C-alpha cells in the first residue's frame, strides 16, 4: 500500500531559522542544512483526537476560566477553517490557541509585564475541527505588549494557534494577527516571514456577518496545512 | 496558460516563551482543562519494554533551553501507529496513543518522559526502519518547529541498516540521533541531548 505523499514544505515561503533581527533566533537556529527526505509512515501518521479528549467549553475563553464575571476587553469570535494546500477541509484535527489578556499580559509564571492579570481570563482554548475543517473560538481581543528585542519592541495583538494536522509532518504553530494593526509591519517576529503575502495570510479579517449584535465582533482566520499529492501513479522512491 | 489553484501553507511563527499556556497550562501555573493532552503516551496496558527517555536541549553557547516544548510521536512495540493510515492500525496496542508532550524543568532544562520502546516501522519500499521516536521542538527563537528522530544505542545492527540514518552523509553526525542506554534501578533510561547549533549539532529533518 502506498500512501499519497505530502507536498514538500516550501522553505522559501516559510521563515528561515536564522533571522538576526529576531535576536533569540540567533543562538537557537541550526547552522547546518536540514536533511530533506520523503516522509515515511512515521511522519505521515500522527496523533488523533476525539471529543472525549476535550471539554465542551474549552473553546470559549470568555467562560473557561472565569471566576466571578466576564473578562475585560473587546469580545470577539474567531472562526475559520483548517484547509490543506488542495483547499480541502482538514476534519477532526486539534486546534489550540493561547494569548495575552486585553492589557497584553499572559497568565504565565514567567511573564513579568506590569499590566495586570485578569481574574476572569485564562488565555487558552482548544477545539477539534468539524467534518469540513471548521472551528470557532470566543475570546477577547488580546492587547499589544512590549518585549525585549530592541529597547522598545512591541508585539502586535496576536493569538497563537497550534494545529495538529492529520500527519506529524503537517504539524504547525503560527500566530494570528488582526486586520489594520500598525504594529504588524514593525514586528521583528512577523518580519521573519520573507513574503508579504504570507503575512497577509496570517492576518485575520473583520467579519461583520458573523458578529453578534450588541455582543461581539468576529474575525475570520483560515489556516492552511500541507497538501497531498494525488495517487495517479505510484511512486518509486529511492532504494526501491 | 492555466493557473495552479494550490494554496500556500500558512507561515509558521515562533511558539514564543508562553507556549505552555496553550499546550500545557498546568506548567504555566494554572489549571483550566479537565485533562491535559499528551501526558500519557502508552496507557497502562500496552505491551513492550517500558523505558524512560531524558535529555536537555542546548543553544549555540551550550546553555540549556528551559522554555522548549517537545512533542514525540512513535509506533507501539509491534511498530503500529494508532492512525487510520497505518495499514495495521486495527492491531495497535490497547490504549496506546503514541504521542507525548514534554516540558523541561524550568530551573534546569532537564526533561524526561516514560514510554515503551517502539518496534520496527516500514520505510521506503517496505525497507525496515530501525526503532525510532520522532521529535518536534518549538520554543522562543525557533521560527518553525524542528523535527528530528531518536534512535536507540542498543539497536546497533538495525541502526546500521536504517535508511534515514544512512542518508546522513557525514557519518559521525549520525551519532547525534542515537540515545545512550543505561539501567537505573531496573529501569532502562535513554539519554538524548539535542544541540540546536555548534559542536555536535543535531541532525534535523525536513520531512
């Protein structure tokens, strides 16, 4: 049995490992070339998840940590689909998100930023896509925050997004940015991405149609994972 | 001329220093989920040799990286993955998940996980691959997740024939993928240090 191979990852589209303007990458980037190889069963398979793995409210960041009331901030829905490069929805895959609160502070024991924690906001959520690859979260819009890169570097508002995919070689972590944020073109982490079209692809668009009147705005964010070749003819990889 | 209608893969962005909030919130210092994922790779019943794997991840100065997050993926002791595309998936060991999330001690950078030693998995053209565990690393400063493999030092014969290890042109670099074995109070413990850069840089894969 031959499984359809994944498209090779376009390493000229993806950020390189060594990006000196993002200083932390300097010592954490391999200097030697990656060893490129056809995926085997070890990479074409990957973990699977079901609704038994997660709770029914895990994708509602307004509620999943709230103690005494609603979190502070601009209420939003983030919705979209996980697709592959063929434009097909990736069904039943785990999507996890994490973010700062409305003041730009993370609920993490190592975040020392002076903005306060919100007692009603944890900052993480997770869900499994439906049969068409669709997902949704409800949350507050995260704040921008400063970080140590240059003296006064600021991250644009962003939500971290982790997608499991069908195979281990599709595994992806990225960040979702918000339409119109003037910090996007000033961010050294965004600038690790060589192609401006790839930055646009990470910028969620305001979607008035999916907002809730007198309640919240909505942003649409689709995520694309590696596609797979059609099996017109069987391949004969090396050593065969 | 017609146009191809392929989409482009979303660009990766670093997982950042607070990756634990999303993927391992109890390690960030708070509880939110009824169960955290990736803590139990094997379940209690899966047959096979129970082992521990431990190590550290080092940056280009030799400093341990304490904010790394590692995911592991492996077959069961019979070489079967719990995944619909594994032709033998129906026979996978009961309760076996094959996937783990590993976070180091924030003070030292030492990480460890317990699993079972995986079996042989078919590779290209059905050629056997030596037992291995796939690793995927993310952290602040890593722009796109780094993939590598752990092989087992006590599988010297299988490792010598492994088609992936044999693709590493500089023969001495193959050793960067092979974990040393010791016994600790009866438990086999494999040591697997990962060097992102510099002397002894680990072989990373683009698969």
